[in-house]
């Protein structure tokens, strides 16, 4: 939580097994309430690593492309009733 507002980090991903752990480690968990990975039908170990890190997952049944994955993340934010949409600067979310 930051300034009284809940913060959710959405990470669109495709075959991100190599980079997922370092990015996750840099997220400021002291202010981030929820981390959600929108996997776009990866063929590597992205989903298993996400589960090990206890990241919530959005899993499609097929690869729909980067734009569709971003839309899914945004729609999920609306469904979670995030009251304010604000893009934080990287230094606000990452160490």
C-alpha cells in the first residue's frame, strides 16, 4: 500500500523464465499488495517459476500476442476494482 492506495503489479510475460526471478526480487514488496503475471502460453518454465514465487497467474489457452496479454492484465485490474489507475515510475516500485 502506498499513500492509502493498493498497488498491483501486472507483468505480461512470454518465455520469461530467465528474467522473472531477478525482476521479482527487485519489486518493493513493502508497498506492493498483489503481483500478477499474465503468461502468454510460454513454452519455457515461466509458469512453474511463477508458482514457486507465489505470483498470481493469468493463464490463457493459447498464445494471443503481447497486446492481448496487456489487455487481459488491464481488464483484470478493473475486475479487481482497483480504484485508481496510475503508472508508477520504476524507482517507486523497484529497488
